């Protein structure tokens, strides 16, 4: 019998695979309800079972969703399997979508597809909840204080509870798309990509508005994260069975990660101008979307589980012929995808918990360090050379892509030129969103690239998840029945439980009390302790547990596996989605949009130029008017009508408002040159007026890219440090409980608007690489105090930390509150302490199982030494091309953003009060440069003398001490350079000219 290829088999079975995936999403639809949330609160008397909603049509609020879920036509389509593999079991017991809702756990005796669902549900749910899922009362939230948490303990309101009409709205949209899908199946026998996408968008939109589990500390997983993870594993496992044949999935299913990698920052750095960069970004997004469609729909075997600057990652089956599978994918990609560099395609080792994403990402960084031209591009380059046999024009390599050939007279090859010109077409569709660097520049003609970077590797690997508690020993012990059991076994503290485990490892056959203890921990009756150990050890993302042989080490590690958070598929997704939400919503939507200047900053002027330059629509030209150069864009090439694309503050010599500037420009003689001609010619602006409303009030920033772990944006240099401080303040609030373990780096790279952008992109890429390489350091706790945080942070501790080779200490505020004023956070705010022995603290545990301890913030004391992952900051100005090679040197701590801002406030205060003049300030600065050559003792002597004699500071004053330390930490000169030379600030009216 002829056997189909792996991809052909998947394509032929697209409909049943997608229907199974849809069923996996729908099996949790009952949790999208106020009833589910409030049934699981403390002292609730409500009775609600989300698995029984199909027996209660009232639950669906008069929508057609009940009809769709009970539609028995599903059976006809989901059982049409076209495969040579033995899969008869898959056709059992699926009549409608209600089967997925009612039979998705092993206790429901599932059959066929529902067995695959039960295994996926069990692996995601079991690892997510860990021991916390066994705790009935502890961790339950109060009825009026039900919140969702981020992956790092910052709690927010649940939208489903705020909007009473949300459930019905969701059910109406869901029933409509399911009806469309059934109609397509009846008429075309397949689900269209548009309907599949629409279904996913509805699920994403609504499932993200509530949580899958209410108990702290497992209330961080959204219903969407939960359902998406399960649906992805179901999809991949079903795909495997259709190719390799049926097998009993319970506790046996394993998956891999398919990675498609390329170095996106390196690719974007090839762009000569912003149009090249934005064009490459758009093409990369299109490429990833094509690959996504290939994996998720065309040949459905997995779902996207992560995407960043290294590439895109998918859940994937662990096929028996994995090499053949990869060969088929590579061949298909080569035939259908065209890109400037080759893609690195590979699969990970197989795993049951999908926690290898961090190692896959690190492997990708090594692979993409050696980019190479794709075979398709080589073919195109050679074809271009062969087609020029008559030598009509000279060929040279395109400076943008570096792979195709361009004619000597052009700046780019045809493909890169087309990509470059697309930016104006995109701008025409949405003029409020600028693509013009001159519009981003500040009044001094300067732009800043802000780069941000979260170091997620230790979180995605699960290493730092071990510092978070799933449930405390006291919570477990206080559960009904456990107090008596612990008393009977002599277990009064966690060390007693560890000793009990040691005994059980030595003799794995359990007596009655041993069986009761194991059941209290995992909810399963077992008679052999090794079964409990093996099931839990498999969840260890590091693989360390399975290799242990010593009973004491095993017992210590088992404590960790029971009481810590586990790196489940859904939890890892929640980690990177938390940082992505911070970048997308907090930074790009809220903070950036709050820095919108007024007239004329965000206004545009319409110009009519004579004679008509006759350049193509959406093309730009350069003009010089009154000594000022800018580049308007043509919006009507038949009438010579242009729109300004520059910050009108640069034209302030012509007026203070857009109306005044427009009036002054009318009738002005100008110099103009186009990209084609290159020579300046004489023209005139015969008419100038404020542009139509659709072109006004643009937002002066350009997003280069954003991923879960990093972003790049272009902003006006004048506001860049203010923006950076706002970002820092939000980071300090939203990541307060983990800032010692989740580093967030910021860089502000300023440059003149005429600086070639590839230089800036290269500088940003170098800085991000340096951020990636940051190492753990140690800090001494020199002061701890209680402070009353704001309404967001609640109860807090203020830590003053001393770091080696630094004068100004770090000041951190760490929250230990939840949104419920009666509940303290006992799960997230733990700091790693440097101690060879276990510290004498109550809230303390060994987070590695190897003698490495964390202590809760409430019990941190002065003179403790702790480990921190430092967050760094860079503030610089690119004046020359070579400056980009030094951008990764002399990094400051991110906390120094506050100090630099405070320093400038102090300088302004002294200038405004006339205590200092700018002449004094420059004199002091010059003297500071001179004495740098001295040894440390001599430098300090002259520094103090200059502070007293030049700036007139009292040596016993706070200003003297702060300024001295700031100078020794290299902050004062940085502050002056930024404000006086980059921002060109004048601190007060009548101040000396700068």
C-alpha cells in the first residue's frame, strides 16, 4: 500500500485535527463565568461544575452556543481520518463538542480523542497546580477580592467580573463562528483559514479576560494560557498518532519544539534608512505569519509557543521519523518562501513538559551568529548577472540586502527599493503613525533609540521559578486531616517532612500512614513511593532530579518539587506574555503616548511647489528653505502637492504656530533635489497651509520592533530620559517582588537625525548583546525599613543595598502585599541569600535542593548579603561612526536614571537661585576632567576642594555628599553632557548662553 508523506498525511487530515483543537479550546468554556470564579472563593455556598454545563441550557444565556456544542454533525467530520496508520481508537465516543467538556480528565473514563485531551489537560493542569492544586481552603480568595496575578505576583482586576455582559457577548460571537464552521464543513468539507483565524481571535480576546484557577498562588494563569497550552499539545499528539499510529497516551505523550531561527536585529541593521528597516520588519512579520499558517493550518501539527528576536517556536510531535519530517519541511519552505537569509530549522529533544524552550533559544543564538545567504537568493543573484550579458550597465552588490545585484546608478536592488518605498504607502493609510525620522527628532534635530531588554533565560528554563512558592508548608499542613496526619508522623516543620522522605526512599514500600501522606501530597493512592518520585521528578525542567541516586539529595529535591512553582507549558507562556504585555501596553501604548507635545510639534504643513518636481506619489525630496533642510513627501504628483515630514519646531524661525509657519513659507524660494537627480535646483513654494485634519496630530515615535524580551523604539532625544524614567517607575512597581531576579535593562542612544541609521542599529544591537551577557552579582543589605506603599504596592520593605565599586547605594522598594488588604504575599518576594548554612528564618527554603537559600523580604535583615541579577542602563550620544563600538562599555545601574534626573534638578535649582552660573559649572567640569589623571587619594582631595571653592558647597551638606558620590560613580558628567550638550538645556531665563 502506498504510504503518504508526513506532510501529506497532515494535510489530508486537516479537518479532524483542527476540530480536535477547537474541541480542546472549548472544553474549558464553562470556566468563562462568574459562577466558576465565585464557586471557588472562601466560604462559598455556590455549587457549580464547569464540566456539566451541557446539562444546563440556562447557562448559555439564550445564545445559540448550546445548540453548537450539542450539534451531532461534528461526529461525521471529526471521524473522517485519511491515514495508513492504525487509528481506530480515535473514532470512538465523539458525538459533539460536549464530549470534550464532559470527559477531559482520567476520572471521566475518556475514550479516543478525549484520551489525548485528558493527557494534555493532566500534564498542563498537574504541573501548573502542583501541590497547590491539592490544597482545598488555603489560598482561596475572598468573594469581593478576586484578582488575577501576573507571572511575577502583580495583581490586577479580572475583566470578566467587571463586565456583566461579557459572557453573553462572548457566547454570541462564539456560536456565530461555530455555526460558520459547521456550514463550511457541510458545503466544502473543510474549515477555511479565515474561519479558523476568526475562531482563534475570539478565544484569545475573551479567554484572556479571566483566569483558569482562582487560588493563590496559581491565579497567574489566564484561561487563555491554560486552554492554548492544552490545545497545542492535543494538536501535536493527534498529528503524531495520525502518522505513527495510536498508542495509549496516559503519562506517555511527549513533544518537541520546532524552531525556525534567524537574527532579526542583525537583519534590521542592514537597512540604510528607516524605510529599509521598517520594510525588513514587515517582511519578517509576513514570513513568520506564512510559517505560522504552514504549521498551524496547512499541515497542522503544532502551534506557536514563543517568538522573539531569534525566531519563532512551535509545539511539534515527536515523530518516529523526525529526520524525514525535517527534510520535508525544509524542502517545502525552500519551494514556497523567499527571504534574504536562510532559516535555521531544527527540533528539540523530546519532553513531556515542554520546558526546553530556554535551551532552544540559547542554541538559536549560537546558530544565528553565523548567517548565510539562502539558496533562493543565490539563484536570483546569479540570474541577474546572467541576464546582463550585453553589459548594458555595471552591476554591484546591493548595500542593503548584500545578496542581490543592483545597477551602478541605483542606491538599491529592485527588491530592496520596492521594500524601501512601501513605508510611504503604509503612512498614507495611517498618517497619524509617522514613518519619518525628521518628525521624531526634537527641536535640536536629535533622535534617541530606546532599547529595553528583559533577561528571561533563567525564567524560561525554570531555574528561577524555583524561587517562587506554589504553596507553603503551613498551608499544606493546615488542610483538613493533614494536621492529625503530621502529628501522627511527627512532622512539625518542613525539615521533618524531608527526613520522612529520606526514610521512604530507603524503603519504598509504603505502610498505611505512608500511603495517607502520599495521597495528601498528590491525590493518588499508591503503595510504592518510587512511583510518586518518578512522576514528580519528570517535571524537573533541568533534568537534575532523574539523575539523583542519594536518598538525602532526593528528599531535598522532592521538597522543592512539591512546594515550588513548576515550569509548565502555560506558566512559561505566562512569563513571556507578562513581559510582552508590559512592553506593548505599559510602554508602547501608555507611556509613549503620554509624551505627546502640542502645536506645532505634531502638526504638518501642505506645500505646493513650482515648477512641479514631477516625482512619484509617496516619494520624498530634499528642500532647503531659509537655511533649514527637510524632506517633504509628495501626495499629488500631478499638482506638485507635498506634506511636511519634519518636526515643525525645526522651522521655529518662521513662526511659533503651524499657521504662522505656513504663512511665512508661502512665496519662499527654495533649493530642491530628488533621489534621482542628486543635484540642487531652484524652486518656489507658491502655497503653504496647515495640512488637512487627517494628516495632523501624529505621534512622534517609531517602533522598530517589540518581542517578549526586548524592544527598540525611536523617540525625540529631548524627552528620551523622561520616557526612560517613566518606564523604570513602572518596572519598579509591576516587578517589585522579583526585581532582584528579573533584570530589565534600558539603553538610550541619541544621535543627530542625519546620522546613517545603520550605525545606530548596530550600536543598539551591540548594547543588547551586552545586556544579554550580564552576570549575577552580590550586594550587602545596609538598611531595611518598613514603608507604606501606594495603593498599587501596599505593604513594602525598603532595602538599601551596597554594591562593590559603587558609592551611591541601590534603593529598592519590595512589596509583599496582594490586592486583598488582609492577605500578605507569601509566594513571590523571596531574595537569594549568600549563606552556606540555612539562615535562622521562618520564611526560608532551599530553592535548588543543593543548599542555596531564599528568604522572604519580611525576614531580610541588615548585614545580609544577597544575590541579585543587576539591571543596567546606558545613556550616550553617537557623534561619530566609531562611537558605536564603545556603546557596550561603562554601563550604569538602571537605578541611576533617578539619580541623573535628581542631579539635573539640583543643578537647575542652583542655577535658578543664582548660587551657580553656567560659567562656574563649565569651569568645575573642566577641572574635573583635569584631576581624573590623579591617583584615588589625590583625586578625592581635589574633588572636595573644587566642590567647596568652585561650587561653594558646604562639606557637611547633603548636596555636597550626593554630588561627590555621583561624580565618583560617573553620573555627574553624564548628567551635564546629556542636558547641556544633547538636550541643549538652558536652566533659567537670563542664564549664560550655552
